[in-house]
């Protein structure tokens, strides 16, 4: 039995709203979802598991038709989905009255349900959100009915406001595989058993690293899984070291080279570190002109040469200020106070 486990697709989301590439990102979420559906067909997957948040909010009827068309395009793959905290089941939810393709099973009840597939000796359990936040650990008490089938739990949660997950309880639950959603980065809650597929495409800047889905196979009593990358882009944190010789243009040239090396398709949060020439302020807007730069944070500090300044301003306010910090070993907070104070004091000095 082969399966694809995906979660947190967030169809309808517009990541990085207000940035020029936001519309492209919205379309890419749909295209990556379509690609994974095609993968399910090509891999001859018996099951496609969607562990919540297929949509970023309540789906529109037209969107459900598009999704259903894609599901119907893989008739030999059984699709099982639950609703998460973003697309939770409201009394008026378009989910409820929609007529799905014959190969689609929806576990949309607040209480745990089970769909059985005897032809592949597999049973899938799951429940859906009926509101945005559920603080009870609903999965901790769930157990499959004893049978010779391969038991799967579809679960969405993992923090204090969205169905907390008890690792020990899930370990003893009796499920053979637990397909997790809600956490957007792929990872393991229980090695080889309870896995987060992560979001197929990153949704916000915290979703760093590669994205895709989990491809699993259960054969002769043995389960194997692999992570398949399908995300078109990544959010990446990029540190750009600064020296006293740097200017805005020199940093821009180095940033361009770094982005060219890392990949123009990715989205970057840039942090400037190191020491800059005292009094210099970099034009951060100009640094955003190349590539998809989401944010730039200047963490540089002025490169003061304390011995030289103390001699130059001996007997003056600046000299006394420096000496007041040299009577003992400085803490990190005091180091910042010294540098911030010097920058302010030197800004008031009129050079000859």
C-alpha cells in the first residue's frame, strides 16, 4: 500500500501581501497542489491523505469544484481529508453540501470517524475542527478497532490552542501511522510513526527550509517514508557581515552575489551584522532592489576605537564617559550603552 501524506496547503492564501510577488505566490500554492495530485497518479498511490487546512479560510464553491476536478483526475487513488483550524466546519460551510467525486472521503465530524478500505487492508481515522481553536487533547484517547488492517490516524494540531499532542499517548495508541498537520515545517513527533508533512509551499517567513509532502509505503509489515520536495521557493535567513569599509553600494553588490549563489527563486530576510563606520547609516531600501527581499534588519554597531577616542577627548565629556565604562569588565548591556552613548555624543561634536 502506497500513500501520499500532505497537509496545510492553504489554498486561497496570499503570502507576503503588499509585496510585488504576492500574487505569484498565491497562484503557486494552487500549482504545487496540482503537481502533488499528479504525483499521486504517477506514483500509483492507493491513498492521498490531507491532514487539515486544505484551504486558508472557508472555501468558495468554485474552489471546491476545482479541487474536486483534481481529485477526480486520479480515480484509482482514494482521497481522505479532514478540516483544520483555518477551514474548520461551520454550520454553513460549503464543505458540507458539496458533492464529491466517488474516490473522496471526508471526515468532517467533531467526533472521530473511520473510513475502511478492505481492498487495501487499510483504515483511516480522523476528526475535523468545528471552530478555530480546540484546546482539548482529543487525539490522546483515540485507539483503532483491533483488526489486521493498517491503521492510520489523520490529525491536525500540536500546540496549546490547537489540539495538543501527547507523544507518549500517541506512541501507545495502536495506530500504525499518524499523518500530522498544522505545523508548517516537515518533521517527526515520533520517528517513523507520527510525522508532520509541513506545508507544500511556505506560507509565511517562519516557514523556512524545503517544503513538499511525505511518500509512504507499507509492505510486508514494514513501513517506509520519504520526504519529497515540491515547494517552488523557500524563505531563507541570510546574514551579511559588515566592515568599517562598507557602504550601501558595496553591501548591495555583495547581497546580489549572495542571492545569485543561494538562488533567485527564494525569499530572503537579511540581517546586517558586524561593525560599520561610526555615523554611517545604510540605505536599506536600496538594498531591497535586487531579488525578493522581504526584510532587512541592521544589527551593526559603530566601530569605535576607544583608546584613540579617549586620548583625543581626554579631559572632556566624551573622555570621561569612556573612562566610566573602563573601571570593570563590561556586560553586554553596558557594551551597548557605551556604543549608543558614544554615537550620540560624537554626533554633537563639530569637527575642526
